[in-house]
């Protein structure tokens, strides 16, 4: 029986010895887990901070304290996709100077995508559009038709067409597929 008691005592001592490290293991688990959670949170905070700072630098740090600048399609980069009326063809005329230059121009008109009403009206007014464009370029000098003035010319043409020729629809853009100004000597 003594052997049995010793065996039991040893087993109890063995069990007690095993229980102590298990408690210590559970005790170390919580601080270890908290350490990794803290590292994860610190990493997320660091990443968010870097992204916010980068966006402010790239975005120009717009905090509302500066002047308000209206954003147009030209500046935002999200230009509207247009359909183009390309059937006006190549027009040829002369400038208004005493020694006139020859002008050859192929104008295309941009209008809202899949806008059948605008397409139909442009087609119906093709003769008026060609006449307007011929007169427009005839009233210009070779100096006014220089490449650095093209954007102004496009805006003037677009506004004039919308105001005087088209009635129920509007064009959005004007482009020159060809604009040659040939000075004669």
C-alpha cells in the first residue's frame, strides 16, 4: 500500500508540476497577444498617417483657406466622351489682308454621346455651317490664325455656332483636323 501511496504521491506531484507551467503559459499568452495587437494597431496608424500626408502633398494641401478655383473638365481630366460630326469636309478660303493668305481647314464638331437630336440638326444645317465657317475664316488675318491662337478660335467657333446656327441643340467642342494658312509671296 505504501507503494501505492508513493505512486499516487508521485503522480500528484507530477500533476501539480504540470499544472504550474500550464498556468504560466496562459499567463504569457495574453501579454503576447496584446503585444501583437499593439504592433498591428501601430502599423495601421503609421500607414494611415503616411497616406494622409502623401494625399495632402499630392493634392496641394487644399484646406479651404485659399481661393476657390472652379474645376472644369479640362482640369479634372474627366472629359466627356463625345460623338464627332466629320462630314463638313475640307473648306478653302482666303484671309482678309491686302495680300491674302490661303486657308484650308477641316473642322469637326463634337456633341454629346448618342445625342441623335444634335446629330440630326447638324446634318440639316450643313450648308449653313459651311457658309458660316467660310465667312469666319475669311474675316481673319493670317496672324489671327497662328497655332498659338487655335484654342481661342475653337471657342469662338463653338459659341457662334451654338448662338447663331443651332436652335434646339448645342455642340460641346470644335476641333481642326487640318488648318493650313499658306502665305503667298
